[in-house]
C-alpha cells in the first residue's frame, strides 16, 4: 500500500512561522557566539563554539527544508529522519561546548536563548521522529 500523501506532507513539512522563529533565535545565538562576551579558561573554546553554532544553523536549515522535490514519499520520510538525527547530534555538540563557558557579560543571555531554542527544537524533533517512524513501520507491516 502507498503512503497517504497528506500524512507524509504533515510529517515532513514544518510550519513556516516556526522555521522563521528558529531562524531568528539562531541568528541571535550566532550573534552572541561571535560578538558576545563569553569567557572560558580553556583556550580556543570560543572558536569551537562559533564553529558548532554555525554547523547547528546549517543543520537547522536542513531540518526545516522543503522535501517536496524528493519524488518518493518513503525517501522524503527517510530524509526527514536523517536530517532530524543530524540536527540532534549538532544540538548535543553545541550543548557540550556551551556548558564549558564559565562567565562573561553575555553568558546568561546566550544560555537563555540556547535553552529555549534547544528545548523547543527537541520537543518538535521527538514528536516528528515518532510520526515518521510510525509511517515507515506502517508501510513495512503492510508489505509483510
């Protein structure tokens, strides 16, 4: 049996308003990572943070991408799952590095933005991944 196109679209498509919100929050996060006063006793940590926040932004962009150009629904679902897992890994890397900063005038603002963004994104990813896996499992059960 084929996938229900409406169910696939609902599972792989993100609300434009949500993507815009995350884009703004990531921009603020990147601004704080580059221009903010974040201090650590570890040499080179600010550069690592900037690199990881930039990588996270790229993953976030992929997570919110339109997948309608992918012709097969199963491939759309697999792409969405893969992107979600990559975004989750990037989230963990930023969290690990951000936790190593000890002080600075902008550390509280950075942590506030990061915690809000990562919590909202993790909640969305958990729900979306569950839906995507359910769609794939449904197809596999019907094939057996």
